[in-house]
């Protein structure tokens, strides 16, 4: 069996990892858990144009008012805003 030589982490890296472990443990004690969330990259080529096209499709839709009311209702429920 071949041994792979690796350099042990630097003291600075070990301290940073320890701080992160402590921080994550604190959050877990508060009832939180880590999640990974993937969102569109607004800097990606074509993003702005695709967004514009989708917005135009919604604005030209026969159900635009209903769709907008639905989204505004969701926002109001989740951000404690007055309902439209």
C-alpha cells in the first residue's frame, strides 16, 4: 500500500476550522440547520435578457392581475407586509 504524503494544516487554518465548528454548533443549538441553496447567477451572460423576456410574458398574460396578486400575497404573508 502506498502512503500519500500530505502536509498538516497550518495553525491558522486549524483555528479557523475550530471557530467554524463552534459557530455551527451554536446555530444548531438554536434549532437551525445548514442548507445549500442554488439561485440563478444574475451576473451570467443572458440573465438580464431572459428576465426581461419572462417579465414581458407575464405582463402580456391574460391572468397577469391574478398572478401579481398571488405573488404579492405570498410576499405579504412571509414579510409581514399589508396584504394588497
